[in-house]
């Protein structure tokens, strides 16, 4: 059985914890898109970890972790992440890397940095991990697949020289930066070959065989619906699809195999990076929520940037779960909100004097003002509660209002950062 786990909003929904928890019942966990540009924070018996490229199932001995063909594969980053884990006492996980995955090159990171600097105040809020230049090259057909490292070296060198010809024009005339050296790039790729060789295989075939054998497969997405390049807040989006539907493509399996889509929704809103954010709050109110939020505060797992904070946005979340095709929702970080006297839920957007509950395109979104519904707070600590019925009435009312607004059953309620701090709800 294949289950996808994805985010409903801007990312940062707490997918890492839910994936880590669901990985317990899985045989294989697959990262199917994105790269090292976003992180998943996980707290378990080994400690606290921010994973970037590795799937969140690497802490279990019984699982196989796969880097799918849809991932932007930063090879030295992957090796360093594995070394970090094992140095902290985590047993070496079983890792497989798709032979069709494309390699994120050092020059992708340079181009990302140069372009953000060139755009200055109009930048996209990139993490400067090389993601946009990587996917640009992939679709321009000048990227390098892992399998090319193991092919004809002369052909590889010819391709590198062609890529350098293209890149060096931009480096010289647009960015006024040093040119790329084809020999240096070839040597780098040979180093990458040594690093990645132990893990490479035809992961699509591996997955097809596993599904046929009745194995449980978990597809792990990065970021959330609103960062999808087609359906998100374009252009303030990422460069690969963040939707469960892409899980089939990014892992190399048939779409009909995805039976469950667990979408993670945060009990309030947060976002890293630029873009429209209708229910955003500011000043002391935002600082307080940021300080209490997550585990150790709301700061990006990759950049350390303070996240932008907001009230729960039911318009964005409903759209997010619909576009994912969610079969169930996991609601996270609910415990954080216990200090509030009252809570606001954004139930509509006012655009040019009209109220809508439908999520609009970016130019309309920029004009949207939030329409709030106010609910009383529960004013107590809910961590440690295991049964839904034991939650305070106002807390249950908040959950049920969200469920009603988004139209998808909330089957899991996370009330703490730990792996077992979860309420399973029928």
C-alpha cells in the first residue's frame, strides 16, 4: 500500500514528525521532489535532527530510504547528512538513490546566490540552495543524471564543455563573475561518483517489485501546496511540484498505487520567504507565537530565518487539502495555542469589497483582506493528553471548526513535538 504525506500550506506544517511516526509502519520511505532547500525537524530517542535530503524514516532499522528521481540530488550534502546521523549514534540507514535522479551542481548554488543578489529587493526569498537553477537546467535538458557518472567519460566531458559555454556567457556578461572550468567540473563529478556509487540503483523497479510484494511505501513531500509552481502563490513558489500527484512521477510508480493522502495542516499559519500571506500577524503578537511555536521556536530548519506568523487560514488550507486530494488530515502544533484568550480563524477573503471562500490567483491574493471568526481559547496545557475526549471543550471546538471549514476528516492531532505526542481520532 502506498501513502503520500504532504503539506497543505507554505511548508513548515510539521510533516517530519508525522512522517517519522508513520514510518514505523512502513517498509520504504521515498523523497520524491525538492532538495536540501527545506528541512524536516524530528525529535526522537536519538535527539533532535533537522533532515534536508534524507527521508524522515532513516531512524528505523526496518526501513529502506529512497531518494527518488524527482529530487535535486546534492551528493556531498547527502553524504554529510548521513555522517551527521551516524556520528550522533543513529545506526547507518539503508539508502537507495535513483539512477535517474539529477545532480545538483556547485554552480547551481552560485547562480542562485548571484541571481538573488541581482534581484535585490525583488528577490524570491530563495534559500540559495541552487534549486531554481537546478530545475531550470533539468527542463532545459542540460542537467546530469546520476547514471551519466557511470557512462562514457568522453561523452560526459563533451556535455560539460557545452554546459560551460552556456553558463560562462551569463557569468561574464550578466553577473560579472569568474568563468567555470570544464576540467574542474569533470573532477567534481568523478568525486561525486565515488560518493554515491554504493547507493545507486533502479529505484523505480525496486518500488514496483516492493508494491507487488505488498510492502508499505510512504512518499514524503517537501514544502506544501501553496509552494507548488502550478497551483501555489506563483512566482513565490518552489521549482518542483509539492503535490501528492507528483509523488507517482518523482518516485517512478503508477498514480493509481497511491491509496492514502495524508495532508499535514498546522493549527496556526507560518511561512518562510516572500509572498502573499493573508492572515499574517505582526509585532508582539507574532513574536509571542513565534517564540512558543514548534520546538524551540518558529525558525526555518534550513535557513534559521524567523518564520512569518499568522492565524489559521481556512481558505488557504481548504484549497491546500483539495489540491492534494487529501483522504485525511493531521493537525499539528495545537499545544502551542493554549496561552491565548481567544483564537481567530480566517474563514474568507475580502477582495475589492466582495467576500470569497475560494483561494484566488496571486494578483487577487495580494489584494485580499482576512475575514475572521473568533473562538474562545482553552487556556491550559494539553500536552500529555492521549484521548480526544479528554481535550478541553474549547480545544475540541477549535479542531471541529477547522475540520468543518476544510472539509476533510482530521484523524490525527499532534499535541507536542515528541514522536508519541499524538491523539488518534476516529
